[in-house]
C-alpha cells in the first residue's frame, strides 16, 4: 500500500445512487466503508486501530445528541488520533429514504389549521404521502390507507388517552404535546404512542421521528370478513361517535 495515500472513512447509505457516486469519486484513495447500521454515528471510524485520517459523513441531519457524542469522542481520542471530518448534511441528501417515504402515508391531525398545514407540508416535503384532518378518527373507517399519524394532542380535553389508544391500534402515532410535562408524556406512552414531541417542535425532529416509526411499521393485512364469519363470529354494524 502506498503510504502517501490517505486512508478515508466513508459513512453513507451506499444503496442510494447519489451517495454511491460520491464514494466512487473517492476511489483514488484507500476508502474504508464504515456505515453504522440504523444510520448512527460510524463507530468503526473512531476505533483506536482504525487509522483513519479523513472521515466523510453523508447524513440527512446531525442531531444535538450526535454533536455531543462527537465532542465526547474527540476528548477520548485526543487531537492526534482524531480524523478530519467532512460532513455532507442536508434534508435532501438521502434520496433512497425519500423514495421509501413516498410509499408511506402520513395523516396530520390538529384543530389548528395553520399548524397542521405546516406539519403536513413538512412531511410532504420530506417525501411522505401526507394528508391532514381537523379531527382524529378512531372508528373502523380510519384504518383505510393510514400508516402513520401525527396528532396534536388536546391534553386539556377529557379522555384524550382513550382516543389515542384506539388510534394506536391502527398504526404508529406521533403525539405532539403542547404541555409535555412528564405526566403527559407518560400518559401518551401508556396509551401506545410510538413517539412524543413537545410543541413547538423542530421540523427535523418531526421527520426523524416519522422515519423511525416508518422503519419499524409493518402494515397488518386486513382479514377478509368471511374468514371471521367462518370461525363463528357474528358480524356487527358499529357506528363510531364523532370525536375531535
């Protein structure tokens, strides 16, 4: 190996053609892929024996937790072993993620028109198939075409936990809590919320939460009505009360 060629670590989604093209452009160097499963900080790049002089990180965002971890790692490794970091960061860098998001519907629910418009547009801008509604539907008809829900939870209204629990049975729910004290967060979690954010929230945090929910969600297959009847279940007509 030519000792004059610097060793470069590259962290990015090589399944994304755009990112793979960046990696190919670095092919004249000693390139070491060091992507962390799940998109976290690349641990391989910071191991003592890695010997990396340069680290290229291609990411959709760098969270405050990531920055804090990088500062901690720099203190642990010391300046001599710390690689030079080249960060490519933008909400548009992960085109493969945007393609996957496009197949995932998201419904934004809030009685505040301006808020739900902003949140719906943010989800649509990130590539999700976004719709909005002024009220949370929890009856059987709510399941059609729904995958993820963003709900501006009216925590001052009675029995909101029951409505949240019923909606969570239809798919993951991101609960937005305007009064997000520990008790409200605990109530939302107990009711089945997949994630909770304070209001107002950073739109990057919103998309990050949706991405994590989408990765872990497998849409249940609807059971044909005749299958339930064949097992002896009697069909019932249910009328769900309107809820806001």
